[in-house]
């Protein structure tokens, strides 16, 4: 059974930083690509950043490129999202999940972690 536990969210002012962490279990973590997603009320969930299983390749949404950094520790089954220069539009619930092409509606999701950025 897949279990994903996100943590590290909070409330910050614009320009601040947060470090999100995700602990994964129930699936062979080190062989799977991972990603961070976010969702705000009334909007579709969107991918923010992704990382290959090896950690050697990453990708980012244009809106966060240059400000967010995704990384992973395969020994600890964790994936981290370092968020710098936060903007009010980054306010959302953030989730991690396997980046495997499965439709969002069919994925198992954790509870997410709330990020709130005030201007």
C-alpha cells in the first residue's frame, strides 16, 4: 500500500523560503520518478517539479523555475522541495507522488502540506 506523507508547509511572507519533505513507502522508491504537485481551490492540480529515479534529471514548471529545487534521498525514501523567493501565487496545498503517468484521479494521495505566502 502506497503511503505518502508530506510535511514542512507553513505561512511565510513574500520572498521567504520553505523546505517541504515527503516520506514515501509501500513501493520501491529508488526505482521510481517522483514529483511535487500543488492545488488551489477551484483549480486543477498541477505539477511543480519532477525528478528522475536516479536524481540526475529534474524539471520544473515555468512558474517556479529558478526559485524551487527538487532533490531526493533514495536511502531515506524521501523527496524534498526547497522553495525560495516565494510569491503569493505559490499559495496552495502541496503534494508529492510518483511521476508514472497514472491519471491524477487514479493515484493515491497523501494529506498534502499547506503553503501560504502573504504579500
